[in-house]
């Protein structure tokens, strides 16, 4: 088995830590790059509430410090809403970090599927060897009762221009990181069914933000529709709630239901650091998931924590 990142960099490492591939984290340098949501006016609708602690640089050294208690084999960098005027700049910068630190080891970049420049921007991303997928957030409604009102709008999952851009993923062998709230999951399942050759991974378990019985029923219906599509996997990540603490018992139910719906072989560990750090420490998150997975066998736990991500993102661990 390959060494963990901390070993390879000559840093102290926890020999007894969880062996893992982090399938979703972010890095950003606010001194040299522009991230409007971190540098301009604060977004009052941010899903976790106050995010002032995120409005600072988060560099490879910071990620290594947060994850120091674990045996991190590799990581996947997911686009972090870099200035859309230069969508390739983030991909270029992440490759520079890889050259210096040996991670991230796969890149999920951003392209607007419905824009006329989609193919040209995607082509520039493809010049970088760690590119594995795209995260392009479709138009969504702010509340469940408004979901139908955006259906068919420009940039929605029914927009013909959006679908033409999406089709480029199949042509270039790329995956799609799907990020929508739970009230759009059934629409996303329609896209998955229409493009069975595109590997899709749902970010953050579809955001089960409403934990009321009615809210969970809506989330379950969407998750079941997605789970019925064999090309869809799911990242077990970012279960933070607005102005509420992250607790094991509060999140155990939705995690266990996700594992049951998709099967553990289609579930990936992902930290969503540093965003998840607003609610839970990296080590606490890993420990909570280890507790929930206690009844699975070692091979299944290894799949969840690293093998599934390795295979989905085609990461070469150098074994």
C-alpha cells in the first residue's frame, strides 16, 4: 500500500489513523485568486449560516494540519466557485499544488454547460492531466414548493443547451459531480437515465436539510430515484445544518438510509473541508463514520473510505 500524504512529505503521521481517500475537499488562495463568495459581500443565504471563518486562505498546509490524524492516501479537489471569468485558473493552480505537495490527485473543475463557450472552456481544462470530472450546478429553486417553477429555464436540467453541454462529458470520459438540494433529485435521476454512460456522483447526500417527517419523505423519494440508476454514486459528506451542531445521533439515520439505498459499494467518504469544519472536526467526522460502519466488514469499510473513490476518480496510488 502506498504511503500516506504526510509520510511522503516527511511530516508526522498517525500510523493508526484511518486509511482514506478524501473524495471532496477544497483549497483556495485569496491572495492570488478571486472567489467572490469569500471576498465580496457575505451571502446571507449560505446553507450553514455564518461562514466568516472560511473567508481566509485554505492552503495545502492547512488541509494537512486538519487531516493529520488520518492516513490520507490521496484527495480529490472539487471546484470552489472560483471567479467564473477564468474557470481554468483554479485547475491550473491545483496542478501547481499537486506538483509541490503530491496532492490533490484528481480535479473536478467547473464549466457552464449551457453557455456558448462550454466546449472551448472544457477543452482548456482537458489540457491538465488530473482532470476527472466537472461540477456544474444547474439552476435550482430555493425551496421545495418552487421546484417546478425553474423546470425548463435556461441552465436547468431540462434546458436543451444545458443537455448539449452535459453530453460532452460522455464524449471525453468525464464524470459529473451533482450538487442540488433534495427537491431536485428526481430531475437529476432523469438526467442519469438519459446518459447512462456518464458516471455521476451526488454531492453531500442531496442535502437532507429538512429533517421533519415530510422533509425526509421528500429526500427519500429523490434518493431512491437516483439510487435506481446504476451510474450514480454518492458522497457521504456535508451533513451540517444551519445554526445546529453536528451530532452522531442526529445524522446516523440519513447516513444509514443512504448506505441501504445505494449499497456501500457506491458510497464514498468525503470531508468537504474546510466547509464542514464549521460544524465538525476532521477527526471527529472520521470517527463518527467509523462508528456507523462498525457492522460492515473490513473490505466494505475499505471500499467506503478509499477504494470506491480510487475507482470512481481513476486515481493512481502507485501500488
